[in-house]
C-alpha cells in the first residue's frame, strides 16, 4: 500500500471527516468502524472487522427504524396514555432513582 497523508480539520464538536483516500485505503465505507491508537504524540487509525465489538441487535434495529421512517414520515411522537403512565409509576415505585450525574464508585471495566 502506498503512503497516504491527508489533512482533516476538527470541528468545534470534536468531529472530523476521514478523507476518502484514507477510507478507501482502509476498506471502510459508510457505517464502517475504525479504531484510533495513540502512542506518544502520534495517532494511528486502523479498520475494525465488521464483527468486532458490534452489537448484534444494532443492524436489525436500525433497519426497523429506517423502515418505520419510510412507512410513516413526519412527526410520530405521541403522549403516553394516562393508564400506561400510571402502571409504569406503580411498577417503578419499589426502585430507587439514582443520580445519573453522580460519580461511579469502585472499579469499572469497560
């Protein structure tokens, strides 16, 4: 493979576009996965195999979502019926609500 060097700008949100020549060299396209490795002051990027660390439910869910958006374009958010909201409150009554912004205590493995 020939050496490639491309320049890409990082946006205010910390995003960038992987240049087409780099995507082509890595063999990744829309939906493909890449991994970044930082060593000292250098970063390398490599393609992730399609099955590496991928949630098996993600692709079917996204297909279902896409089909639903095609079948029912436009806003489709509706208020939860009061009977369902009441039932949810009853079922959740015995569970402690935690502060999602609170720091996690103890060791965490990701």
